[in-house]
């Protein structure tokens, strides 16, 4: 549908030499509803969508009515006059293309008229029809693409003949580029990290990871399973890891709520697991197909009691690819659960980047060989006792959900209990030292700026674009992106904040969860906050205006 059409046009732009970003907005309705794709192209790398639209391709009147506010007097509307019409006061350029008529005349169905719209946009922007048809073939395959290509050529020729190239793009930038979503980058990174078992129950916006890995499982010798529930999924992952393979699951906040007991089981048995939590607005079902950053506190405190865990939040597709590899290493080196926190905006948006070249060397941690004196939970200085897998010669592998002795037998003994809790927590300083080498905090912008903007996760993209707007307006700011949220990089964050006079927290939730975490860890209260929690991502212009408003407010 619309998502596939938007992706095809975005990839055509990419193949033509441009950087692209694509955001897909759709309702959680089985019967369907209004949905749209915001695509953006540039000669420089771009990190988010924008609200303003230069070209609107409308398949119906509702599209024009809903999005006319995005257009300026220089914008174009490409529309089918049999289905829609711009308002009389629209001052931009009207481009009439009979999408439906073109589609039906060549034997297509009405639903295929979106390909006529994509081809009209391609003609209006002066891109080659051959580039578009190559992309269509790549997306649909040779047989399924034939009729789509016929429709595209007819619409392209009609538009080019009647209107010509009306919208001029800058000369493209050289160099090979790829386009993918955050979900796809995580899946690819997991494969690169040695993933061999993936189990997940479908839940928006994490489902595309399951779809991608299911399609690729035979190419990379991976077992991919869709079980009956999130509880089954995470327990299968725990069992696979206990058996000796790298395993992962992915879900959203509601599904993760069902997984919490197993997170505690992984902590108690010191079994490494990786869980991707793709956030959407809640509580309960919430707004299933929209975005938010509301689950930070959830993943920080999930499951009962207290135990070490790691939480990492990538901010773009490159970081998704890199951080998931780090997550697998950390999980196995320190034998604990690692949670990778993304959201719908990052997980499902298309972003172009250079081909991935950075690889994280696989480190499986301490693996025991045959030893008759093996103790699964041996007390050692760093808290990490060697793992052994079932069938290891001369070793009996025990695991227990109850507190246990070094050998793995359940015990209520008070002394043993204290020693085992201390053993698990003795990993923390070593984890912190390990993460220090992974750039847990990133800085962007003017080093000498008085203003420090603080954010995490997908907010990175719109914020980097907002900073470009602020630079043009001579507003100097610096941006601190906190990537590792647990263990929290307290000393680093304190040092950076100390060098700036004005602190501004920017998040996609109601309560400023990161700001609260910073106050908990550093004692610093961040009073200036820009928060959005309507299910939509920040846009660069909105952020730039909000930042200026906050800075003008002396309170």
C-alpha cells in the first residue's frame, strides 16, 4: 500500500544519489484508514522527517484536506481530478494526472493507482524512469512487477509530456548508500553478532524484526519461531541461551510486561538474554501504531527484587546495527539480561546511510571446558563464573530459579543468600568499565555553548536537524545523547553538565523520565523540559521553536 509506495519512491531517490528519510503514519485499524508516507531527500545526510511538504501526491480528497496545512505557495499537488481537487485558495502548483484512468486502461486494478502516483512524482522531479522500474522489480520480483511497471511508464510519460520537469533537485551526492529501518538494522546486526535463535510473538512496532529474520533464516542458519505468546517467546530464548546459542526476542511495552518474570529468571540463573523493546504509547494497548519514549522506567525496574541489567538506547540505524552487537557481547560476558530500547519512529522509519563497515568482535565470555570440580555459580572476584553448556564432557550443568549454592542447588541459607546477591552485584563495576569503552555518551554541536540539550533514543534525529536550524539563526547549543542508560554513566554526565549553564531535557513522554533518572543519579534537577506524548515524533522546526521558547523563558 502507501508504505510500499513511499519506500519505492524513497529508494528511487536513493538510487539516484540522494540521502533519504521516510516516516510512515498509519492507524491501528484492521479495516484500514488514512495513512501516509512522509519522504525527504537531500544531498547531505539527513536524520528525520520534516512537517513541510514540497510535493503532495494525493490519491483521494481526504489526503488533500488533511495535509494542505503542510504546503506553501511554492508546493505542488499531484492529484487525480476524478477523485480530488485542491481548495480554491491553494496558491501552489496543481498537477492533474488521471491515476485511476491510466491504471485501468492498461489492465490494472484501482488499488494499483498508487504506482501511477509514484511515477508522476518521479517524472516531476526529473528522475529516470529506468531507476524507478529497477526498484519496482527489486521490490516485487520480475513477474509481479510487470503490470506495475506498465502503469508506471504510462503515468511517467503522461506527466513528463504534459508538465515536464517542474521541480528541480540539487545535483546528487556521490558514494554508495543503503536504505533500511531501525528494525532491519537490528536484525542485520544480530545476525552479524552470531544470532542463532530468534523467538517472538508479533507486536507492533517490533514485528518487522520477526518478518525480516524469518525471511533470512535459511540463508544464515538461524532458527526463527513465532510461538503462541510473549511468555513462550522469552522462555524459548532463555532455554536456547542456556543450551549455548546466542538468542534474542523483540516486543513492545505490553509484551515486555508479560516477559518480566523471565527477565528475573535470567538474572537469577545468570543466563544471557537480549530483548529488544520497541516502544509505543501506552498503557495497555495505547496507540499501537504510533511512537513514544514511555518505557524507560519500565525496563529499568522490570521484574521483582534487584539485580544487574544493561539498558542501551540507539538513536539511528547505524547505532541500531552497532549497539545490538554490543548487547550480545555484554549479555554473554557478564551473563545477564540486556535490553535494547527503541521505538516506532526509529524502528519503522526508513533512513539512508553508508554501507555498514564497523563490526564488533564477538566475545562469548567465560566458557568452561570439562572439569569435574565445576561450580556454575563459583564465587569469583568479578562475579562472572564460567558457563558450561549441557553435554559438556564431565560437567553437570545446573540452574535454579531459587537462590542457590555455588553448585546450583537451592538453599534458603542466609549466609549463602548474601554471598550470591553480592556476587551478582560485584559485576557492576566491571560492566561500567566495559561500557566506558563503548562511547555511552555522545556529544554534538558547539563545545562552548551555554545551552546543553539532553535526550536519548530516536529524539536524536529531529534534534540534530533542529540544531541545523538553530545554527542558521545564530543560536548556539550542544547536544548530549545518552546511549547507555543502565548502568548510568554518572561521572561522564556530571562532568558534561557542569560545563554548561542551561540544561534542557527533551523526551517523548509526560514525566521526563530521563530527567528524573539524571536527578536520581547526579542530584541535578533539570527544570527546563520539552516533552511530547501525543504519539507523534518531534519535528525539527517544532523542536527549534520550542528550544527558543524555553531559552527565552527566564524561569
